[in-house]
C-alpha cells in the first residue's frame, strides 16, 4: 500500500498524487471501492489522503498499453 491524495475525477479518469510527487491517472476503480467512496460526485473527497492499492492491467495483444485500476482505498 502506498499513500496518495485524491485530486480529481474528470471524463472517466481518477487522478491521485502520491507521496513521492508522482501523479497517476487511473482508468478504473473497483466497484467495491466506489460503493464505499463516491469519488465521482463527492467533492469532500478531493485532497483527501488515502492508503491505496492498485494493479496494472496489460492488454493481451499490446504490452505497451496498460490500464491502472484502484483495488482498495483506506482513509488516513
């Protein structure tokens, strides 16, 4: 798990800023996480820090194409 701050949801993408200054855009969030945290609509979650777990999903026919998916969030 890493620490990250939720920055925004826009056009289907979730942006987080990690403790090392790296900004990462996620294409997907596990439905279980979206039930717990309404990242799409709840503006109070912007700039909130979380412990985050995510995975990289590679396309079968294109190893250069990767999707980042949030698997879990725990508020700090």
